[in-house]
C-alpha cells in the first residue's frame, strides 16, 4: 500500500472551511473547533485536515 499527501477536498487546500450556507463554515467544522453551531461563523480551521490543507491518501 502506498501513501501520498494530497490537497484536502473539504477546504480545497486552504485549511479554512467555507462549505456551509452562504460561504460560512459548516456545522461539523464549527463543532470540531469548539464553536456552537450558529451557522454564521466564517472560516474556522477545517475539521478534516485540521487546518493544514492536506490529507493523507492511501493508494492501492
């Protein structure tokens, strides 16, 4: 099995989430950041890549 580092698809490699309604951060990333899901919080760290913009992908 091979591993490679690739751009995070959730934040598009920026490290900041804007996947929620109207470009705000999604509820999952808001919860991961310890913020109450208000729906209007902008650009918290991505909960998938932990703000790095990159994830580890396993290739077979």
